[in-house]
C-alpha cells in the first residue's frame, strides 16, 4: 500500500506507533476499504445524477433539479427510497443464487476500483500485473448477472443473462487485445509504471495511429462490456422488460444499478490510465502539485463517461446477432492486425516521444 | 442407451414466453404468446380482449350524436378521423350537404391528427429499437399540435370536434396563424428526425430486410395504410374515395416496394411531408360560411345500410351502419385497420429474433383499443 499524501502518511505513522504491526496494518486495510466504499458510493450516486441530467439535456427536458442544489441530493433520496423498499422474490427461485448475485456484481466493481492511480502514489495497491488484474476482476461481474438471471426463475431474466454471457465473453477479447496493443508500448502491466512511461507523451500520442485504433476499439468493446446502450441487450427494456434484474427490488436492484455506473466509470478510468496519461496534466503544467492529479484524472475520465452517455442517448440498440458479427467479424480481426502493426512500429522505433 | 441420454440432454427445446399484457413493447394491453427457440421466433399468437369495452354493442343503444364520442376511444391517436368517419356516414345516410368551410376544416384537422399520430409513432418506434431520445423529440412536436387542438375545441386527445352536420364550434381566431407556425416549425424537424434515426447505420441494419411482407400477402391479409403501402399496395382511401375536401388538394401517395420494416418506416415519414403539404394548401383558403348545418335533435336514419370509409393514421377505417329507422343503429360495425394489420404479425415475424419482432411490431403501429374496441 503506497499512500504518499502527507495526511495519510501521518495516519500511517500514528497507527504503527500506537499498536503492534499486525493490528496496525489490519486497521489500515479496513480504513482504506472504508474510504474506497465511500468513493464507490459517492461516485455511483454522482454518475447516476450526471446520467440523468445529461439525458435530460439531450432530450430537451430539465431532469432532476429540485432536491438539493441542482438536484445534487436526488440520487441520495432515491437510494433512501430503495433502502426502505420491500425485498421481493419469486417462488421456486433458487434463493441462494438469487441472493448471491448482486454481491458478485458489486464486489467485482469495487475490487477493480482499487488499482487506479488517482494521483501520484494515491493507489490502494499497485501490483505488477495491474492491467491483468483489472481485466480479470471486471469480468467476474458477469457471473453475478448469469446467477441473477438463472436464480430468478424468470424467462425474461434468463434470456437477458444468456445474452450477457455471450456478449461479455465475446467483447472481453477485444478489451484485452486492445489493452495488449498498448502494453507493447509500455512494456509493463503495472499501472504506476504505465503512468511513468507516459511522462514522455501520453500513449495515444506515442502510439499515434495504432493507438487511436486501439482506443476506438476499446471504447466500443468497453461500452459493450458494461452492457450499456447501444449494446444493452441484457436489459433491452423494449424486448425483455428489465432483463436480468426483472425480479430484483429494493437495495438488491440498487446494487445492480450502481454497479452498472461504476463499471462505466471503470472502463473510462482504464482508458484514461492507458491512453490519456492517468493523472498527468497536459504538457506537465501542474507537475509540481500532485494533488491536482486527482482533478486531471477525474476530468479525463468524466469526459470519456460523457462520451459513453452520448452513445447511449443517441444510438438505437443492436440486435444480438449483429452484436456478435461486429465483434467476431470486424473488431477482433482489426485488433489482431493492429497488434502486429503496433509491434512493428515499436520494433522500428516509430513512436512519437517528447 | 447412454448416447440417447446425452442426446436428449443437449436437445435444444422450443419454449414458450408470454409477452404482455404488461410489456413495454406491446404499447398497451396486447398479449402475445411467443414460441421461441433460443432467440428465434417460431410462432406468434396474439391474444386479444384485455381492453374490450363492447363499443359496437354500446353503439346500438346510443343516439348518433353519442356514437361519435365513443369512437374517440377506439384509435385514440387518430380520434378526430374516427369522429369524422361516423359523421360522414350519418351525413351520407341523411343526404346532408355540409358547408364547404366544414369540409376544409375537417380535412385540415384530420391531417394534423395524422401528423400528431405519426409523431408519437416515430418516438415510440425509436424507443422500441432502443433510441430513447426520439421519444421526447416526437412528443415535443406533438405538443404543439395538442395545444392547437386544445385551443380549437378544448380537448387535446379525444377531441369530439365533429358532429353530424358539421363541427361542434367554429375555429379559434388564432387557429390559422398557429397552424402556419407549426408548419414552419415542423418542416425543420422532419430532417432532424432523419438525421437522428433514419440515417443511423444501426437503425438501418435493424430494420432493412426485416419483417418482409409481400404485396400479395398484404392484400390477402387485408392490410391497409402505411403497412400495405410499404409493400407496394396502393390503397389510400384519400386518393381512391376522397372525402371532405381531399378532392381539392394535390398530394402523393408514398409507396415502397421492399415491404420490410424500413419501407413501412419511410412511408410514414413521407406521409408526414404529404400531410404537411395538404394542410399548407388548405390553410390559406378556408372559406367563410356556417360551421354547422342544423340537424334535428334526434337523428333518425332512413331504413337501410350505409358504409363510409376513411383513412386514419393506421389505415382504412370503415363504418358500417344498419338502420331500421330508429334513433340508434340496429347494428354498427367498425372495420378497424389495427385488427387486420395485427393479423399478419405471425406471418412476418416468424424466423426473426426477439428484437426483430419488436421492431416489426413498432412499424405495424398498433393501438390496442382500436383492435379490441
């Protein structure tokens, strides 16, 4: 655990001074987990509000603007309402799996959040296989969706879950391969190292054309992986009602709902980290103030989040077979060719570095 | 023995799924019994009757003025055209000549109703294929029309503006200027519809070559309206049996020969342009005169059978009255466009995916109270 900001350093020193080492590190872990839970909840609620306001803006409506300043407390109110609601279930459902499903989804999102370098040394844990960890953990979520669809004893939920399974397995490939293209440039999977490499130019500049192609593929397949429109086959509301979470209510539904938004944040944060230099400021203008890194990281991520919301409120939904055609016949071959081009480029030293 | 068990374990089975009566894509209380193999549709059986209110039976009890009010509740999106159909039929039976002013106003309001219905359809069509924003764009433009209707007759949806013999009230002094304002506004909005949805690659991929209906089938299933015209079957009642002031105007009947979902979609978009042009031709030439011919308080139709058909936003609506000379009809039958259009759903949706079914159903433009009555 590397935490470089002075206040956390103070807490760290105080904890190690006040209690034995094992207790101190345990307390620290719990504290960090709580901080990340806080980030998780706030980010989720904020993104829901952002989505609603942006949707309203796209659709010439006002959106929620009554609860709190500009509707800032609206999602809090919604969360409170969901907390107080009855948890319904279906008869003959597989109760164990049905209850387990939301936690799979939420835990996978929460775990993925912990490796991001929000600013210099502000990272819960910096493992040397960071990128691999991200891809692995973020695909655990689909198990939750499959379990939810299976455990609900509802045909619509089952169709939604099966679609989700197909979709995630397919698009996982593109997500992985497009990130792999960038790993050719960095030579490391560790996220802090990837940021370090980008001090001589963001990767999207360093890798120019193949990097831009990889970025586009990543955003498309990332949107598909988070099951958002135009790839929201899983919960296609005009076809399947609410898809896999048809039978969920109250807080269990809220877990699915929050996880969707956090997943979107995660995909955009990965793109920020790998393509846009994470917390690095453009041309190093705020290099001396590490805390501003958080600002740059969030700014870049939110701009990508906006892009994904733009997709959602503009495009119609694809059909399931078109979705698979897009992946297997177009994105995947393009991706493989792109990797070769990138490899040749790195070999011939054609990258742009400042 | 062993191998057969494995085989039966891995058999892909058709299963049954209940779409509706509460389902977002059926736009009302229609229930579809789907037989599906994975995602592929094997059979669609519509199950009707969830909103049956026996309107035809109620008509046998009511006077002719009252019947007009019942027709609003059939195809509520083209309420005014339904009213017009009954009024025209009664006027035909009474051999009543309505003033020119009435005929022109009826046509203008009828075409505006068609535009408003198509606006809503367009919004919902987008929503059915997953583009939620279209819904709000469609409703934004429809809102202007509803305001005009409200100013004219006090109601926004179920208008009851027509009565046998003319109109309930004269038009509002603002009517002409507001309609012109709407025409100018809407002319900039249909290209926006095209940019947002029609020209979208995903939308075209979703709709082209899906739910194909041949011209022969369109005729034999009794399809009418944009559904039939999308298959190249020219059947516009406004062209072949012009009523009200439609014989004075010049307009085209949009026809497509592909017969797929996209063809039906484009026919409706073109119809909006045509309706705009009809309104434009008439709005400056509303003749002066009476807005109503006085009729007796109790209308009694002469003994006999009368039929009048009109073109609603969904197709051909027929009103068939059998009168025995009393104050209410002996039997009244509505030939509703939605019913025959729904009947071909099984024919065109089989073999497609669930998503195709939803897109196809959206272009049939079903209004369930029109089917159940």
